[in-house]
């Protein structure tokens, strides 16, 4: 089976099977790609802050019990950590790409 022609963030070629006419796999094809990527990304800081504020507002209005609010806030904390990890991973991938480009420009290879 033909393999995806995309180059991954680490500089290696993707080994997944092609699914469409664009020569790319399911993960790299732009067709439906943005919806797929956003479905797997943790919410950003603003969305998490809104959720925390909503939880605290409900707690203050006595629409939530303290134990339920505590569990929800723990979940929000997990989401915040995942968002930070996602950001850090994207930063590392960008730095790797820049280092590769600089090495190529200087003729240092891989």
C-alpha cells in the first residue's frame, strides 16, 4: 500500500497509509483535518478560565455542592495542565523545525 507523503514534526516521513487522492493519510490530509485536530486538542486557557468561573459562580449561588465543585475544579486543573503540555509540545516541534532549517542552511545535515 502507498504511504503518506507528509513529513512529521521530527523530520521523518509519515508511514501511515494514504486514504485519499492527495497522497496523505487520515491525520495529515487537510480534508476534515482541522475538525479532527480541534476535537483532540484540550481547551485553551480562556475556555478553562470560563469553566472555572462558571463552577465558582454555581458554587456561590448554591447550585452546586462543595464536593461536586471540588471534583469539577480538579478536572479543570487537569485540562489546564494538558493545555500547557500541548503548548510546550508545539513549541518544541517548532524549535526542532527551526534547528533543522539552520543546520540545512549551514550545511551540517542531520
